[in-house]
C-alpha cells in the first residue's frame, strides 16, 4: 500500500477520473458498448425493450441539456439583489414536511 498523504486518497483519485458532465458520461458508456461489439470477441446478443430504448433516448436528450438553468439563476440573482425576492416561510415549511413524509 502506498500512502502519499492527506489529499491523495483513492476516493479523491476516483472523483478526478469521473466524467465532469452528463454528456461525457453518456459518450463514455456509448463508446464502451461500441468497443465491445466491434471487437468481435463478445458472442452474447442483447435486445433492449421498447421502454429501455425510449429511456435511452430520453437520457441522450437530457445529456444535451445544461445542468444549471443559467437564465433562471440570473433572474433569481437579480431579484435577490434588488430586494424583490421574498421567501414564503409557510411554503418552505410545507415542502419540508412533504419531504419528511416520503421518508
């Protein structure tokens, strides 16, 4: 076992190796599927159901979307800075209670 020090744990190494976006993750999984079928060594055939194909299509379309809605963030930031954004504490409390009920 090689211990290099505090910031070099195997977990932090894994975090840096993971794809940074949904699009990269989708591309990586698609490349792996292409490579395994192109090698010719895999004789197993897998057929996806129509639901699975539909889910895969949804996954691809979601991978193209940004992870953060920049327009909404910009609008909220402007409302907060101008003082027009008001938090309704009763709505926040209702949502928190609703989350707790699901547990």
